[in-house]
C-alpha cells in the first residue's frame, strides 16, 4: 500500500496477521501438498505455498455441494474477492468481478479477467466477453483462481485468471442421473458417465436447464454436452474433447425504481434475447521425454454463433420529435455474430527438486462476422414494440484477430524454505476489421498492431512450520477488441450490443500488480485445525478502456488515463470432523486516478462543472469506480449430522455501490444500498445410490439489487409520454431474485 492508503487498511493487516485468519482451500498445510498449475496447459504443478500469490482452488466436491447452476455462481459463493453485477437479470448472464476486474457476457463492459477451459481460452475474440452458459457445469473437475496480472495467462489477465479443468474417465468412474425442479418453473437435468480400461478412458456429461423466470417475459433454456476420450500409458497421455452448447437466454435488464416499487417482477422494455450456439473440439496431450522432462500441447477449433434481439427506446426519438412528431418511438435491434477461433500451444516442462520450469509458445486467431439490423416501431404501454417498419441494416463487417506469444515461468527453490518465481510473456497481436456496408472512409476498416513484453517476479518464504509469507509484482496487458475499436468515436456513439460507426485507434491497457501476504495453519481447541490467509494487493491500470454511456443504450469506448484497485483479503476455514466452515472478508478500493469529463446526461450534476459540456460530468481522481462494493463478507457451513444427512448454508454480504452514470459519485439516487443474502442446502443419502437434495436461495426474501444505472424513463403513470419534455431521469436497477426453493433426486451408480 502507498503512504496515502487509509490507516484502516494497515490496521486491518496488522490484526489479520496477529489473529491469523484466512479462507478455505488456498493456504499452506503441513500434511497435504496442494499443487497448482502455473500455466493454462497441464504440465508443471507447483505446491501452493511456493507461489507468490493467494491462489484459490475449488474441487468437484465443493462445486457439487451448493448445487449452483453455473461457474459464475460457484465463484460468487465461494471465492472471497468475487462480486457480481447481474445487470441483465438472467442467472447465466452476470458480470463477475474479481478484485474489481470483470468477466462478463455483455458487450460494453470493460473486461479484465482471462478464462480458460482445459487450456483453451474462452474469452470471445469479438469483445473478450465470457459466456457462462457455454461452460459445461457438470463436467468441471476443479477451478483455480489465480490473482494479479499474471503474464503467463496471456491477454486480458489484468486482475486475474480463472483456469478450469474437466473430468475424464480416469478421474471420474461411474455414472450419475439427476433431476431437480421448483421455483420459477425451473427444471434441471444432469447426466454423466465415465470409466476406463487402464489405457482408454471415456467421459460424457449433459445438462439441460429450463425455467420461466421470476420476472415478466423471462424464460430461458440451456443445453450443454461435453464428451472426452482419453488415452494414458507410460509414455504420455492425450484427451480429445467435444463441447456443444445451445442456449436461449432472456434477461430483461434494469427497470426504473418507480416501476420496481409498483411491481417487483416488472420489466422496462422487452424482449432482450440472446441465442448462443457453440461447437468446440480440443486435443490436449502430454509426452514424457524423461523422468523430469515432458512436452505438453493443445490444438482447438472453437465456433460460436450469437444472435440477439433487443426491444429498446429509439434513441433518435428524443432529438427528432420536435422536428418530426411522427418519429418512431421504439426499435427492435438485432445482431448476429459468427466467430471461428483456432489455436495451438506447445510447452516444454522441466520438474526437478529445485525447479518447476515451463517454456512455451502459442498461436491464436479468430475470424468474425458481425451484422446489426434495426426495425423501428412504436413503444406500447406494456413496453413492447409494435407497428414495425422494414428491417434496415445498421452495420455489417468482418474482422480477424491474431496473437502469437512466447512465455516462460520457473519456480526455483533457492533453499528448502525459500522459493523464487519468475515469469515473462511476449505478445504480438493484430486486429483487423473490414466494413462490408460502407466501403469508403471514414468507415470501420482498420488494421492495428500491438506488442508487449510482460514480466513477473515473486518470493514465497516458509518462516516457520505452519507460517508462510509471499510477495510479488506482475504486469499484464489487454489489446482493444474489434467491438471497442469499432465504437470509439464520441461523435458517433453506438447502441448496445453495438452499432459501430468508426475505427479510431485505442491504446492497449497495461496493468501492474503488487501483492503480499501471510498464510498458514494453526490449531485451536474449539475450532480444530484452522487454515488462514491475510494479504494486501494493488493493481494500477494505464490507458484503461471504458464504455462511456451517452444514453440508456448508447455510448462509446475510450482510453481513460489510470484506474486503481487495491485492497485487503482476510479469511479462515476449519474442519471439526463432521463440520466444515469458512469465513472471508474483502476490502476493495477501486478508484479513477485521472480526471476527465465523461458523458452522463442523466446525472443530476451534468453540466455543473464549467470545464465540461452540459451533458457531461467531471470525474476526479479518487472517485470510486461504479458497480464495485467496497466491503464484502462471506460465510459458509457444512454439517454432516450423520452418515446419511448433510445440512449446509452460506451467506454473502456486500456494501453499497455507485451505479453506472454516476462516475463522479455525486448524482442524485446514483447509489445502491448494501445487502446480505442467506442460502441453505441439504443432501440425504437414501441407500442403493439414491440421494435427495434441496436448496433455498435468498432464505429471508431480501429485496436487493446488484447493478444499476442512471437513465431516462418515458413511461409516466404506466403510459408512454409522447412529448420527451415529460420524461424524467431515474435510477434504474436490476433486482435480485426473491426467495426460491428447489428439490431434486440423484442416482449414482458404478462407483465414483
């Protein structure tokens, strides 16, 4: 922390070190050595207490106990520094924040986390977005969350990386059939089976999720299939996997507070549909060269299609109505994006008593086609769009991204108690776009190249048995995506999911992280063995790329000087035989570190600064970044009352946050209150492989919101106001789901 850091931060760290708290699964143990992969590919595993970072790991047991729908929910409920902005209001479309950096399925959200599945990067190339519905939930064997700007995990690793590995016939033997249902008309079916004959292995998993949704016009459907064929012998191993997903997600987004107070289930405008279709084939392999050396590699093909339909207010209506009262008030905006990604990685691994070394190279490329159309019409009093005109093409382009990288990482045991980790990665990237609708400049044609060498260095030191200290520095980068380059002109703002207008240059984002902490194990008579961790971190972004809103649905991308995330992580977990528990606390200070005028027409302070335009606000150094709570706390308990019954519960609590459009932290109503959500789960073993399980989310039916923005409401008294002079600026929120319960049955056979 700097000299200017708040005194409470230093006090918190001192208290943490004295009382030795921490969180489950990320700490030193003296009896079991937990090994963490230090690259996206398997090959080099390093004991957790040798790494200069607070790595968090979840295994399939923990993933299954709380019966979460997807990986985002798993991370929210079990990883200390994770928060969520559920701006869309769909369980598969949250913005997941880790240490103030985001992995989101929504175009227009600044992305800052890299996400991998079996070494394949799942950030979509068009906007670095992460579609949580395209990750096979049942097939996940474990997750590692690696904090900081770790260069080995490549582009977009500004605040951390999420590395997931899937099951195989060698790690999962037997089968499972599961069916559950309950609130919101939700049903979920899961099937999986795996086995091997010693050399060949097979594994398959299938999930089918359906629900009507708890809000109006909000049904969703997700179908996932994952299959893997594996080969193992003394010379090496290989895994060939297939992932197929088809989904229809409806998340009808934020509503003005006036509408929410009338009806909790209401939506503002509709529909808001996203159809995803994914086919991915990947081949992973490892060849032993000697007892200490091996080669790892993968190749993949990833084809995805996304179609969206959004019923919106026509943003031209307010400006044109006085001139032409017949201007259509509504619009159905549609997009189609097709992305074909291919890539390969080769990595040489060396494991000795002193070194865990990996040196590799990777190549990733993607071709993208994007089409956006608009169909103008009239907004109805129930906030749909009818009386539609002809469909008009707004944008049509194709683009490519190419990235070649060289990387190396080595954990060197200088002594038996001192471990030095050094890493570096050199990225060479090119982003090209071609405008098929408008061939003449100024248009979307662009060809931009980016290069960057990112290093990292850190130490881990066993101070004494059961006590470990770590410290490290790291640097990462993110290049602008085609969607950001195509929507970077403030004179031509874009509509979401984006109507692009020009292709000016944006700088790549550079992040630098410093972190340090203590971790260890203590024995307390009342709590049993307690694993603990305490740490501090700071990440400074230079040339951060932000989406600046010009209206509820329009805006543009721009480089914004510097932003900073810094904070403290504390936690503890214990095992008392039949009782397992964990507790965690995270303090996050996420602030703008540069001054600028940003467009925010619906902020009550817009135009109050003489240096800014009438529809702009002045953002000063130290203003908090929107959408990120300062404090978060998490608790969890699992009690196996006897051999056949387990009861569990967890709690997530978050302090308030500023909403989008209130970047200066001064707008009226531009803040959401804090909240706490309690959940319960239970599992009963009935014998013969049969199990029953139940879960209740939001046990006390707390009304809360995880995301919001400042916007304009043209519906007054339930009716659309033809004259824009009668519209009013309001705070829009996406409400959290009410209390809900589900009951399920599971049959396990063949031995897991």
